[in-house]
C-alpha cells in the first residue's frame, strides 16, 4: 500500500478535494478563516469544518478587488471568491483577527452573495477573568447560526464528542512533532507541514486513522540527520509556508526540529479542557493558547519570550523567522521579537515570504550563510 505521505499528496495539491467529496455525500461544508475558531462547533453540527487555504495560483481577477499591499492569504482568497471557486462552501466563518482578514471577509461576501458569512469578534486581550463570558456569548451566537444553516441542533453531547475527537487529533499531531524533535530528519519539514495542512481540511476521523498509521512508522525509523544543524522555524501566522523554502533549509545542511507556525505547533499545541461545559471549553482554548499570537495581547506571556525559550528547548541552534509579506501583526511585532531574541542570545534570521513566485536565490544565500555560521 502507498505510504501515508503518498496518500496525502493529492490533498496537498488540491486541499478542497475532501470538501468536494463530503458535499457529494450530502455533508454540509463550512469554511473557516484562520486562526482561532473552534472547528468542533462546526463538526458538532454534522458539517465538515475546512480551514481556508492560500492557493498556489497567481492573483489575477482579485487584483481589482483588494489592495496589492495585503497579505498573500487575503489576496488569494479574494481572488478565488471573485473567480467563483469557493461556491462549494455552505457558509464561511471569518474571525476578526486583523484588518486584512476582516476586509477579506467583506470582499468575499460581496462576491459570494449566496453564501452565508458569519463573523466572530475575539477579545484582543487573552484574559479568562475579563473575557470568558464575552467569548462564550460570541460562540453561542454562532452556534445558533450554524444550527440554522446546517438544519442540525448542536447538542452539548455532540460538542463533547467533537472536543474529544479533536483533542485526540491534536494529541497525534503533537506525537508526530515530538518524534521529529527526538529524531531529527525522520520527517522532513515539508512533510510535517503537509501532515498538518491536510489535517486542517480532511475529516478528522480519516486524518486520525492516517496518523495512527504514520506514527508507528516514524517510531520505528532512526534519526537520519544527526549531523545537521538543528533549526526552529517561526511565524507564518495564517498560511502554509511554501515548502521549497523548507526544502532549501534542509538541503543546505539544516534540519528543522521545532516550529511555532500556523501549519505546525500553533495549530495543535492547545487542547480543549474537558472538565468544563463545552462552550466554556472552546472559549478557554482561545484565551489560554499555549503559543502566543501577535494578533492579541496576552498578559501571561509574550510571543518573544515564548519563542526565545521554545527554540533552544527544541534543541535548535538557531531560529528562522518567516514573515509573510504585508502581514501587519507580524511586522509590527517583529522588532520586539528581534530584541528579545538578541537579548536571549538566540541566533536568528528573518526571511520575508511572498505569495507570488519569486527567485529564491537571495534566500538561499542568506540561509546558507546562517547555517554555516551556526555550524562553525
Ligand atoms: S494575520 Fe497576517 S497573514 Fe494572517 S490574515 Fe492577517 S495579515 Fe494576513
């Protein structure tokens, strides 16, 4: 039988394939914008939650609808909405995490008049004491709307079952991530990203089965890159990093042993608590994210301090920050992050990534110099 990674490959190429298959079977499909909306709420309504992805296509028709200085994720999704390629979704949930995402949602809605758009305003301060009931209310409002759209009641029992299923999924992703850290090179960085990305768009039940096959395979394998320079990758808040950059890192003598990226630990690091009512559990997950996010203020921990500890703890000798071009929250935060990393003595390199296909020669030179410096 083909390997798990080979079976995931068609979905990496065509992330909405599982959504089309679900629709063909009569299952409603609800798209979610990054980053924090609880997929469990959609699953408990009997629908398939699908995280919106950035396409590899150049932005063409969308150019007339959204500023060129918006991030690739928002421009790409507007482009697909304008081209009529997102009509398979029964609804789209937009989380108000930044101006570009908010604007993206409004433009998509104008161009998808038959699709219901639901909005959630998350609190900007990650404080359970101050914002738990507000967050529960926000989720309750969307619960009612999702019930109307899918025609299915969302019961507390169904929510609890969904939370248990998704916690299991997060556990398995964490296990794969831990094995990669313990055995560098056992899973290339590109493959780790693709495993997480497919988990964002496939039915969790199917993805769990594949992970249950993949993990014993990884456990049996030995480390393949013990002599390489260990790296930690950070950033890329809303979209999968282009995997040729990760390949470049690993072909130039590096090996990725940890990350805090969206298609990485940011997606699965925080479990939902199971000892509180399900609506509270979903709200608490947002308010108690393990990986801090620069789209909100977290009085408990700063992203810079988090990453300056997580990188060396993973065994990495250096950190590569990947900033999506025009990503405001990340660009505004970056100077602080840089100062904290400098203060903590964590060697780091910043790379700006673009939606459009650009030559990687400049990136190659900088990565090569960084890896050579770390290995000296
Ligand atoms: S957080 Fe950054 S990458 Fe995500 S939508 Fe906003 S600007 Fe784009």
